[in-house]
């Protein structure tokens, strides 16, 4: 149900035996409460409401403009200072006390807490957001709509759209002033971060480029064609040094640790490549399902698999230190902090494992109602994204208590990144959320 617009707000009638009270212009009244506004604020559609009323509207889970019914592109509330001054002057002239609902309150501005909601829902992509990367003041988002969008984080505005891929863009990496993008079109595009212009197209893969990782001035690209194609990059050549073969299935994930690149594959193995010599140092076997996730601590590599386990590998000896069991379904995502490893699963839970000799599971984090697809660590929190469309914040210093549940996306939250006091979430609905940590 929508309320009437400002111009048609219904002003309460006065009894016939009482003198008529001063009637303010209709724009001074909140469309929700039909009361004079003490702290008028503007929402994304351009309509103005009293702050306390629109905050209550949003707190109830609404994400639309009460007047128009249009979905709000972001949840920022911008003070309408000009209208506030006009209301104050009118109220002083007519001896009227400004009220909201039935309670009188001063005209001083109240505080809206953006940490409770998304500061912005960035709209522009037309399909799934597959990757997000942060570099300085910019956010880069890659989508199945074949584009990469470049956002100014402070203003929340899209600076430009990088359009050169011919199929969905699946992966991003940033290093040494360059942005690298991998796509279903089998190519890697190289973009100059200073000019945001494409400087090179790297070809050679025969299937989608699903993972990118830069180490020691070398770009590693993992593909569904089953190879890890290694490229050394500099401003003049960007030549391919070697094609590393050995996997018998798609390469899904890459991580660097202690001079070695680790590649995880649907063939159930993790292969280890010496970054300097580009030789294979070993094949880590033991998983009975596809390896979908890899992360690393300073000395260990962790692999998550469709077999519902996480394996801990010594990055030097390449020995399996421990197999972590407990999940009831596929382990889809991993993240690591200074003290803990976190695993997110199709079983809707996140497990926290203490780093050290025993790698004991110290907590099972429950709350999501669908599969956990994304994890990130930042600002003293673990952040999780799920098929249930929500982003959750778990306090690392308070027994992993869930301190926030954030709505805003209309479909699954696929990717997360945390940087500079903010969290960025990419969704199947094409939107990108910006959340304060």
C-alpha cells in the first residue's frame, strides 16, 4: 500500500466550534505521518519524508519509496535543509510546535545509522556479478553482462564501463597499475588503471578463464580448459612464458604461498607450481570431490571440496597436515584471518577452525537459510553472503556472534570484498552492495 504524495497530503480538519489553526503548505507535511516534518530527509526517488518515519519504514524491511512504490536504488537519507528551514520559520511565525506522530521533538537533526543498512545498492549490471576488486578509491565489478564497471567508492557513481569482452567476465586481478579480466570468451584483457583503456588482449586458452593470480610479476590464469597458463607481464611484452599442464579437469581456483602457485581443479587435485622455474613440484591428492576453494596462511594452504571436507597442506613439505570434517555438504568458500580459518558450505553453515596444531572447530555459525557462497574478513568481523540474499556480519571478538543481518539484494550474494572500512557484495541480481563495517 502506498501513501499519498506530498502535494496531496490530507491535512486533518478542525472541529467547527474551534478557531481554524494555521495550515502550512502541503509540502511541509510528511506523507507517512501527515504531520509537520521536524527533520525532513530526501530518499533516492527524490521524495521527502520526516526522518523518524522513513527510518521506521526501512527498519520494517521495506525497500521502496512509500509514495511511488519504486524500489530505492540506495538507502541513504539526505537532509533537506532548505525545507527544514522553511518549516522552522513557518512554525516560529505561527507559534506551532513541530511534532512527529503524537510526540513533540526538537528540530535538531537525529542520527541515522548507516551501519544498519547498505549505504548504497549500486545498480547498472544487467546480470550476475562474478567478481569484485578494490583499488584505492575505486571498486571494479565484473559481470555476466560482459562488462566491467568502475565505481568511485566515495560518490557511489559509475565512472565508466569497460566493454571489450564478448562473453561473461568471470575473474579480476589488480597489480602494478594494471587490471586483468578473465572471461568466458577464453581471453584475458589488460587494462591500464591510469587511463582505464585496454592495452592488450591475451589469448591462448581454449575455454573460460575462471581464476587469475599475480605473483612475482607473473600473471597466472586458470581455465576450464584444464591448464594453468602462466604469463610474465611488463609494459612492453606481456608474453606467455609457459603453459602448465597436468590437470585433467577445469581449474577453478588459484592461491600463492611461499614462492609457489597452488591450483585447485574439478579433477579433485591441487597442483603446485614453482613460480620461478614454472615446474610442477607436486600433485596434492586425497579429496574425493572437486576442489572449489583455496586460501593460504603464511605457511599453510587450505583446500575446500565438494567432498564436504577441508584439507590443510604444509606449503613447504606439501604434506597433508589434517583433514577437517564436520560439514554435511560441499565446501564452496574459504577465508582466513590471523587466528582462524573459516569454511562456508552448501549445508548453510560456516565453521570456524582455530589455526595451530589441532585446527579444532571452535564454532559453527548458523543463521543463513541457504548455501553460503562468499566469505570475507575485515574490521574485526567475518562477513558472509548466501543464496538467501543476505549479508551477515559475525563479531570475531565476541564469540562469533552475528551482530548484523543486511538485506538489499534480490538474489543470491555471490562474491564479497572487504577494504578500507567497507564491504562490497556482488549478487546474482546484478546489484552491488556497499556496507559499512
